[in-house]
C-alpha cells in the first residue's frame, strides 16, 4: 500500500427541495458556505475547507458519491494505477469541473458504491470561535459513512487488504466465520466507513461529530422548537459498538444523518479490534431500547459513478435475521 487515504471527506446528495433541506441542515448547526438556485454547500464548525456536504437540487433524491480525502496529489495518481491494476474503471474529474475542489477520481467499488478521492479543496473560515452562529447540535465535522452491502466480508477484505483501512470493531455470529458488520478507519477513531449486512449497496447514514453529549440534547430541543421533531428517527442513546452517543435523523428526502459523539482512540500500533456477537442486544443499543423498523429497512439510493443511473441492489448473501443484525 503506497497511497495515503486520510479520512472521510465529503458527501454529495441529491435533494428535491433545497429550501426544505436548508431548514433541516441549518437546524443541525451546519454552516452554509455558499449557494445558488441549484446547490447548497455546507461545512461544519471545525472545517477549514469549503464544504463537507454538497446538496444538489434534482428531480429524485439519491447519493451521487461519498468521498475520502488523501494526503497529496501524488496519492491520486497512485490510486489510479492501483485501481487500473485491479481492472476498475477510473473516472477523472479535473480541477474546475466541480465547485471549490481540485481534481478527483471516482470509481465504483467492489460493492457497487460510488467512491471519490480528492486532495485539494478551497479554504474557508473556521467557525470554532464564532459562538454567535453555533446553533442546534453545533455539528463540528463529518465523521463517517455507514453503508448497507449484500456481502460484508467482501467489502471488509477489500478495504482492509487493498485500501489500507483498519478494523476497530466487527460483528460475527456463533459458529460462523463470515463478518456481519464491520467498522473500518483511516483516521485514529472508530470508523471512517462501516459496512452492514443488508439489501445493498445503499447509504444507511452519514455521521457527523459533535463536541459533547449535551449537543445531542441541544439538537433535539432545537429541532422540536423549530417544529422539526418528526425528523428524529432514533435516540438519543449510546451504542455498545463504538461506545458513542447517537441521534438519528431523516432529512426531508429521507437521507439519514447520525449525530455522534464519544467514541475512542484507535491509533496505537497494538490496538486490537473488538468482536461482538450478533445476538448481543447491547451491541446496537447499550441502554436496551429498540430501533424502529425504518432504521433497518430504509436507506438512500446510490448512483453509478460512471453513468449516473441508479445502482442496482442485491439481497444479502448471509441468511436474513431479525432486525438486530445491524447497528
């Protein structure tokens, strides 16, 4: 492995009503960098770059791409060589073809997920000490993606053995070798991406980091006061897996957002991943309350990185279990 993927970078979502989306994402405390009639670019409070979330107005809601930041422009060239050696088509998007971002490469990964890699993005003012504009949950930064895929073991093997991701926690079932879910990271936290066994590929959620657990409560209070309590799908609560506090929300088009705080450091060389049993109820919700059916059944549609068409989904390869199979 001779390329350096740093972390989760940005997501590009298609939404059907920009004004409804603006009300929702403003309420989370994201900062609007700029917008027009067709686009809104958001960054979080810690961000020193132009955006971590790009909303595009389209006729149908979908996920155009999820992105990872790399360390240098040279890493993009190395990734191109690597993907071509794997027989994976590489789509280059040159600097200037997208707002505020340098050249990028897009691929369709082994699960059918549209994935982008980039290094350069325009700078923006960091809002850490602009306490006068900190509202709602006061979102600090983008943290991770969670994807539903039909074959978690396949995704796990590719991202760990080929792309250099490390595993922090994973789920197995007694008597089975295959992994049902996995949390993988490049930065020294619990995950930059996670894969779970379900109909896929689909995007289950985008996770955003908060500065403290109280920000979850502040977020709930703010949403309720704005008349948006119906956007709260699950939580607040604490995961066993990752140890984090969570709140799950659905935006006006059904894209799921997780507000997240309280995981742990994974950067030591002797760190060992934690294994969970599929039937352990504290794995998904440490406090014991169950998630709604929508949390297991609904997710966002991916678009093909090359054609822009909807990605076809497949049933999971592992036997379907009760909804405790994922977190």
